[in-house]
C-alpha cells in the first residue's frame, strides 16, 4: 500500500509540473488516503504485536 501511495505521489508531482492540475489533485488525494490507511495498519500491527500476539505465544 505504501508503494502505491509513493507511485501516486510521484504521478501527482509530474502531472502538477506539466500543468495537469486536475489529475495531480486526484492523484495526490488518493496517495494521501492510501498513506493514512497504511499508517493505521502499521499502528494496528504494532499494538497487536505488543499485546495479543505476545499473549498468544505464551
């Protein structure tokens, strides 16, 4: 998911530099959403790794 966020961010930068503001805005918006979903997933896995999975391995 982080890979797609980075790809879309690069697409947004290139489209913005070439003057395609509509495409750049859409790509940046999607990249932002994907990045925050990735962050939520990372935090969730860290919390689960510290609590649930640790208790299950005992």
